[in-house]
């Protein structure tokens, strides 16, 4: 191949590479610009959304009425009165600071629960006095198999459950790994729909359904052992 | 005689798709909008013993959780602190 031709090819390749580099650079810049513009626009919209009077109204009428549920949730996550107080207080202060991201008419309770759950994961889970004993991924993989032994759970009788005291059911709930405990609290204690739970937990609805099912099987295992120690007949029904 | 039928001769004593059925029953119990939910529930409860027992047991546990695990009273100092700190932000 003549040297002149090789030089020409090299030159061409150099130009092409540079063009690609330049294009990538422009794309990066424009993406960043679009992103920053979006952020500016969002904060602009946020800043002007609610007046102080409206903010107070939302806070008092839509946020504060859920405080008992929030405290119950926080207490069942942390098992510590002071941690639960801190968690709820942080959540309410965040809710006030970011009140402009709250859409009036949407579900305030779900919005607050989502903030609390995120605060728990980010701030408390690491320093919690009773950290999650089992890593969530591990639990999910373990229980995600379909061969859960139902025979051990189906023989718990309705009568035995109905006679249980608050302590037994409460302890059984508290003994579950945090992710299983959470879905039961959200669904059975607080009455959230699967769709709301999916949003609060950032997981697909299918995962909500299966996690809840597995959580209930684990809870029944616990209740069954309580029923046995209480002397209830857990055998087949008469 | 089919072993899978109870002595009454009408209810199945084994559920072939237990995991799937139980999840569906739980969704109905949780008030999820399942197409033909009422019809499915009626049929399962009438024809399948494991489904019948699972549904009623879950219902009892759900009721127990709701009545026994929701009564935390928010400490007054927490309420006071929130009000105070929100005033500070304002």
C-alpha cells in the first residue's frame, strides 16, 4: 500500500474519532444542561407552589392526623422509644421542608410513610440498636422458592388465634425480619393498598404480593409455636 | 373414589396450586380489586378445604393484628417538639 494512502486513512480515522469524541462531549453537556434546567424549573415551581398559610393548613390537616400511625410504624421499626421519636420528628420536619413536592389531594399518609421508611433505611438502620438480623436479599432469595412447607402452617386453628392476647401477636410481628414486618404493618395495620405499598417501598406490585404472602407464612409459624406453648390443640380440626 | 375429596364428598382436601390460590385469596382479603373476586372467593371456599381454612385463618390474624397492634399513643413531648421545630423552620 502506498505510504500516501496510509497517511490519508490515518488522517480520516483521526478526524472520525475526534468527531465521535466531540459528539459525545456535546451530548454530555446537553444532558447536563437539560438536567440542570429541569432542576431549576422544578425548584422554581416548588418555590411558588404553596403560600405559608396553605403550608400550615396542609401540615395541620393532612400530615399531623397520621402521627399515631407514624409513631407506631417507627416504634415497630426501631423497637426503641427515643429512636422512634427521632425518626418521626425527622420525617415531619422533612415533610414540612419538602411540602411543595406534595400534591394536594394525593395520599398524604402514603407520602409520609415513604419518607419515614427512607429515613429509616438511610439514617437509622445502620445505627439501630437492633439492626436487621438478616440481610434482605438473602431472605428474599430463601423464601422466594415456591416450596414453602404449608403443612406446618395450615394446622394453626382460627380458635387459637382468636384467643391470643395482644402480646403474642405483637411479639410474633416484631420477631419478623424488617422487610417482612414492614409489609404486614403497611397492609394489615395501616390498610394501604398494594399499589400504595409498591410506591412506599419502591418495589413492583408482584413483589408486594409475594413478600406479603411469605411474611404471613412466617408470622403463622410464630403464632403456631405460641399456640403450642399455650396448650392449644394445633392438630387437624375435629 | 377420589382421595382428594373430603368425607362430605364435595370439598377438595388438597389444593393443586396452593401458593397461587393462597396469594389470590389474600389479595381478595386485602380488598384488592380482583376481576370476578367475589365469584372466585365463593367457589374456592365452597370447593376447596385448604383454601377455606387458609382464608379464615388469615382473616382472623388480620383482625387480631388490626385490633392488638395499632394502639401506640404518640408521646406528648414528640408532638410538642415537632410543633416547636416547625415554627423554627418557618
